[in-house]
């Protein structure tokens, strides 16, 4: 269920970045803020568990950032 949500966010950011590159920065920052909040909360777990628990949030944030960047790159390569 969570994986599906992250995939949906990636697709949404990809489409938004392709259609409106400048307007996609705000939603991208909002998604990053949400994942960053989860990552910071998970990192407070004791010992190595903190590193392990924050890893999915960091990976998800990286995936959404790459998706938005890919959309912007694709838009910039269009001939018009």
C-alpha cells in the first residue's frame, strides 16, 4: 500500500514537472518535507534501528526527486 503511494507520487510529480516545470517545485518541496519529517522521526529510534527505519523515507524522497527532475529534463528536450 505504501509502495503504491510512493509510486503514485512519483508519477504525479513526473507529469506535473513535464507540464509545468516551474510550478512543480512547490509540490516537490512539500513531498520532500513530508518524507524528511518521517525520516527525522524514525532516526530517533535507538541504535542501528534508527538508521534502518529512516532508510525507506530517504529512498522515497530520492525517488520522487529523480522523478520530478526527469520530467523537467524531458520537457527541456522538446523542440518547442
